[in-house]
C-alpha cells in the first residue's frame, strides 16, 4: 500500500474540496450522445479518459475543450441559489 497516500487521504480530500469551492463547475458530457459523465471544477486543461455507458464512447478528452454550454444563461456563478 502507498503509505504516503493512506496517511494523507483526509488532507487530500479537504484540500480538494477547498480548491473546488472557488472554481466554476463544468459538467462533462459525452461528445457523441450527450450522456452525463462527470463534473470537473475549474477551466484548466485536464486529460481524462471517459467511458460512456450509453453509447460506448471511449476516448481521452481535454476537459477544457469540452465545456458544457448552457444556452440562455449568462455568467451567473455564485448567484444561483
Ligand atoms: Zn455517449
């Protein structure tokens, strides 16, 4: 087992939660069929392997390029309750 990983698991979770608080939420959907895949925080480039359960899409995507565009909505980060 990874000693460093197991010892600092709680700290890593805490850090991740705080880091996500100030970042815009990005909903990643399948590029092919639009099926919901995951939530990503922030606009940084991050490569993830996605596997769609619906259409079997299986590719590596850059989360910065697959942002969800919500038509009819302006920038309302932090104002939605
Ligand atoms: Zn799909």
